[in-house]
């Protein structure tokens, strides 16, 4: 059964790659918004809608893209490498069995995408047992830093760090996770003054609700605080020490407020934080974006400090084909871009593919909402 499913997946990949070429003016890595005329062979969602963008690569499954432009002007995408494992799908993400990282790079928007060799494998990390989930990267003084979550042998997610002199690795991990780290989805933002901050956390399978006291509680809530009328669990922030491998302070909450200045509540599932915090700065304003998880939106809030508080402003991306939404935002080649994933290639929650599309800031600082489909 498993082999038959894999053969089906490979056939899907071949079809998607061929039809993507037919539908677009460039290679499958074309990141521009696609407006090609409909044709019978064009990939479509199960409900018949056409996709706004095509997968950056089709030879492997990719997800959770963290995009960066370093000094050489190329774009690098640090993301998850999905695999077709045997775990049954569940609400805590046990079916996301990723075990290594493969980095993507591009010389220009719409150009060919290079899939680099394995940058880091779970077997290389002394403290980690499984589930190498969404990573991020940073650069300082000639060294590249890869930040990654993984479960330790007690089943708790921690965040590790690995280093390399190359943006694509291989990366050498530190022997222990970052002291004081927990949960998932590290995202590192370096401000104009050179200070770097890590945002992290996720509920449900991300275990944020099992770390409310500072100690992991394996028997804690399955989902969140289970208090829908109380402030929702918040992502965490901690400034990094100058060496970039440890926290310089105890992680604190990132407060997200509604437009009336009140905390977003746990029951407000269209706006509350679920996972995938990301930070970018535009015209001096800080933009915290994140996924709402089970309601499938990418949304954002703005503030005047990397610590917040942040005021909810709206949606960045409407729901994609697939359960999860996890993204990044980067400026490249004079434009702003949104990187995200869906399940166009496989149709399966556990096997995703990374995409990119232009992102527009309005004159008032708001972000235009993107529909991942076109009429």
C-alpha cells in the first residue's frame, strides 16, 4: 500500500512539473503571479480553482519557507523537508516526520531553483530524536546560523542551533539545545542596530501550552489554555546574545492586541496566534505575522518595537489547498515577496510544496490580502 502510494505521488510530481511548464512562461520556479489562460492540463485545486503560483521545486517536498537574502544577492530558502512516513495523521502533528534540512537557492525571481545537499540531519544532533520542523537562519561576521526545533528523547520540543561558513551548509550543531528554549518555529530578526531577536512558539503539537510554567508538562493540554474568554497564548521573544547561539534574556510574551487595545482572546480563532511567527520591518514599523492554524489564515499585526505590543491589522493570505499555513516575508530584487506552502503536488497534508508571490504594502502601511487562487 505504501509503495503504491509513493508511485502515485511520483506520478503526480511528473504531471505537476509538466503542466506547470505549460501554464507558465518560465521554469517551475517562476515566483511571479501567474495569469496564464486556463487549459485542460493546468494543475487545479480539488474544487477546480487555478493556483496563483507554482511550486518552486518538484523533486522533493518542501514546507515552512524562511527566505533570506545574504550579501551575495541570491535568495536562500530554509524550510522543512517533508517525507512520506508511516505515522498516522493526528492533531498534534505526529505525521510530520521530517528528519533533515535541504536548502533552496535562486539567483533571480523566476529563475532556476537549486536544491542543495542535506545541510543537517537529525542523526547529527546529539540531543534530538525526531521531527526536525520549521527552521530559520541568520548571518553574522562570516558565520551562518541555522536554528531548528526538534523533539528530545523525552518528547519535548527544544530549539537548537548549528553553524556553517556556507549559507547552504553543511551545518555543525551545538551539542545541546539553546538554554531556556522550548516549543517550535524559531524566527530570527536582526534590527537596523544589529541586535537579533528570536520569535518562537506554537500551540497544539507545538507544545506552547505545555510550557506555561517554564517546565515541560507532558500531560498538559492538548490544544491551548482551554480558556476561550481569556487572552490567547502568545508567541515568545528573546534577544540573542552577541554570539548568536544563546538567549541574552529570559523569553517573554509578545502581546497581540485587537484594534481597541484589548488582548486577542483564545476563542478568537480567526485572529489568535497559533504558530509560525515572522518579523519584518517596513518604513520603520515592525510587522509581526503568524498563522492562525485551524482557521488557516496568515495574518499580521504592527508595532513600534520588536517586543511589541502589536495591534492586529488584517490578513495576508487566505486559506490554501492544505491544512497548514507557514510563511516568511522578504525583500528581494526591489520587491517584497511572500513565501508560503500548499499541497498542490501531493494532495496530502504531510507532503507540501513551497511557493512565492509578490506582496504589496499599501501607502497607509497595511498589506494587501492575497488569494492563493485566481479566477
